């Protein structure tokens, strides 16, 4: 579901997935031009409610691009975050829609009601109903054809409400959608619930429309979010963390005073020493840390894009999710949605399949092979079956090769007939020879299933088994053909 896209706006084209750095119009630490020039930021996001309160009618005369002194793509939020934090704002949904129409961002957002976390079901349902009603109202109000509109999805952790909101707003005339209310979950490292929230929304939104995940911008969780189909992210963390002397790394956040070294190769960390950054004036230190933080985030996005091009995004996600136990838990939660994810995954890829741990058995390549093998495969009409573990590279010497059907046992794919060995990814894989329990179990289950289906067709079954690697498990899997089974071990 991770994808590289081109989003065309009135002020230029944006490559996704990407981060929209948050610009506070009242306190600009790094200008949009600086961010575009130094970090490749193609789009920024600012807050229409704050612009209204700070600039008023001046912004309607000048437009948001002149206010920010930026000629590239700009998205505006509507004040929903302030509602989430403070409960209410002193502007109505009609006013903020008309105001965004007038200041003409490239992408505007309706004033939804964030559900948040910890509310009861009644309140959650109310936020969904109000958000949907405002989404319909905004369509009637908006008039600027150069502005694309974003329809947020609410519902919080009531996933049936999330599904309803996504389904209904997806029927309306919106060009993008945003998944709301993740901020509190992100702050509490509740990544497994983020998986449920995002995947529920993605299963019900039109897949061709870009998806924005509100408030997500830390590099440690971006690969997972992209793998779930999120295209746009926004975050003020780069500057908020800088103001708190916090230093972002690809897999964690560190306090500046806890650093003994600068574990980074970005321009800031290459040009300045740790002592120079610590000794800088507060204003200069905030700017240096903000630049470092953005460098790390955009560097991670480039790695994600490259992983997509190579066809190894989920492999990369597996590696990244081992940076924190909560992320690993989220990766395992993602397995619940493996059949849905498989629908969007390319059938062939330019890279080999690398098994990196038990979670690899839930990747689309494995899910697809197991399903198609069960649904589509019929063995040739040969009377002898030879079962060979994958790690036996040489074809075994067979007494009657012309009458023998050879299958290999390749964890985590299971039974792989010789005639399918060149089909991707069965001819392009790397798995550790020290097998974990998930690898063993997938093979045992596959072999047992295969023999229950087709074992009656064979007159003789040869199992080239290594008890030191498999124990009795392979023999036990052959129970249905026990009477015609011959086990061949390395010792003969």
C-alpha cells in the first residue's frame, strides 16, 4: 500500500509520501523557502484559524502565499487541532471555509470535530455526525476552483464509526482525506491502535485519493504509516522539540544534554560540534536543532521512497519497527490486515525476499503464495513424491526421476513444487538456516495440508529429512501417507 505519487496543485507538483512542516504564522523559525532549499520540502502546512486571528482581512486581500512569502504549495488546517486541545474555538465552520476559499491555499480543510481519545461512544458518534454534516455543507459553500479540499475522517478508537465516517465522506466531492485523532495515540506510543485506526479508514476510503495522517511526523513511525497507505504527514515536532532542546534521530528522540556525540551526518551535525550547538544562543540553538530535526525526517522519507522503488518497503518496516517494543507490537497488529494489504502489493518485485523474523511470514509474498497454491495448484500425474528441504541445494539422486515429482520445503512459503521454483519470489529469497518456530510451523502446516489433499495420488513418498533441523515434526506431518513413506536422512 506504500506508494510514490504525484500530487498536482495550483502552485506546483508534490511528490508523496512527504512531510508538510507546520508553519506557525505568528512565529516562523524556518521560512518555507529555507525548508524547500535546504531540505527539499515541497509543501508546507499552516493554520487558517491562526491566520484569521492574526491577520484577519489582510490575508483575504493578499492570500496565504504572500502572507508566508512562499510561492510553493501550501495546505491549511482549519482549527480542528485547537478544538482537540481546548475544546472549542471562536469561529464557525462556515466562516472558516469561506475564509480559506478567500486566502486560497492549494489544499484546505473543513472544520471537523476531532473525536480524540478517551471519549465515550455517544460523543464519538456525535463528532462523526457533525464532521459529515460539515463536510456536506462545505461543498455547498466553497467556490474557488484552485483550492483542493481535504475531508477528515473521525471516530477515534471506535473503529466501526471510523469505517462509517470514511465510507460516507469518501462518497463526497473531496480530493484528499485526512485521518483524524491520532495525536494522543502517538504521544502515548499506542502504535497498535494507530494501525487499527489507519487500516480501518484505508479499507473504506477511495484508494486513489491521497491520505494525510494528522500530526504524524517522527521518523521512527513514518515507514509503518507509509506502508499502510498514508501519503502526507504534518508535524510541528521539528521546531517544538528544538525549543525543548530535543534532538530527533531516525529511531528515537534524545535530550541535547544527554548527548556525548552527534550521531548524525546532516549538514548541521557535520558543520558544528556538540559543544558549539550547546553553547549557541537560545535563538540560534533552536534554529540549528530545527534544521537538524528536519534533515533527519526528510532523510527518512528518502529512504522510504527508495525502499518502495526497490520493492522492499515492508522489509524496511520490519527493521524499523524493531527500534521500539510498541512499534514491534504495531507491526504484529498489521498482520491482522495482511489479506487486504496483499491486494495492493506488486506480484513481482526487483528485489529478493529477505526473511527477517517471524513477522516476515505475514508479508504479501507469503500470503499470496499460500493462498494461490491452495486455490490453483494441481500436481502432475506422477506416482512418486520426493520431499526435499530447501537447504539441500543439489537435486537428490532419485532411483526413478522420470516418475518422481519433487517438491521443496521453503520456509516460510511451505511446499514449493520444483516446477514453480523460478516463479517470484520462490527463486529469489534469502532465509536463515537456523529456523525459528514460525518458519518450522509454516512448513509443517503446508506439508500436512498438501498431503491431505494429494497424498492419495502417490504410490510412494520419499522424505529427505534432517532430524537435527526438524526433529519429528516433518514425519508427523506425513501421517496420512505413513504406510508409503520412506524417510531418507543424511546418514542414509
